[in-house]
C-alpha cells in the first residue's frame, strides 16, 4: 500500500474511532446533571474478576460524580479531536488510557472473549496505531496546520 493510501486508511480509522467515542458521550450528557457512573461501578464491583480490580473500583467509586463528568468530556472531547484530526497523537493516547481504564474496571479484559471477540482488544489497540501512525496528517487539521506552519515566509 502506498503512503498516500495508508494515510487515507489511517484517517478513516481515526474518524471511525472518534465517532465511536462521540456516540456514547452524547448518550451520557445527562451525567452532568445526574452522574450515572455509580451504578456502573457498583455493578462492576459485584462481578470483579480479581482483587486488583476490586481495589481499583473501591478507590474510584467515591469520586463517581466527578469521574462521570470526566467520562463525558473525555468521550466527546477526544472523539471530536480524533474526527477533526487535531492533536491526534495526544487525543489517541488519552483515548487509549480512558478506554483501557473502562475495560479494566469492567473486568472485560480478564475475559477470554476480550481476546477473541469482535471489539475489546481490537478497539483498544486502535489508539496506539493512531498515535504512532500520524493519523491526523490526511483529512485532518494536524496535516493542514503542519503544511501551513511548514511554509514559513522567506526572509529577505
């Protein structure tokens, strides 16, 4: 695959990953008024696969209201940055951390289906590819800004 085609493929992957974050973020907008993360954390704790996850959930549950808002802002903000291709490496790295924490807290990454299912691990690994692959260059503001800033005016 030629460089231009690979850049387009990475751009499409970046946009799809961004949209996949924005959708759930829009559904959680009500969490600003009524944080709805606590029931999720309680459910996760009742089915925690090991003590490490249980300890993590006990540490974060008291902060559920603030974390609920961070989740919404993270999904909407990082999703939007990915769709726009703006600050792509940073947005993809933060999205990786956010999704990894969810997969850890929910216990999903400790189930065999995580490795053979249709989303789980694959979805999580998209973000390092976007981080390392310069996915904001094609069809993104990172590429536009890079081209604009790269053309410095000639000195006389």
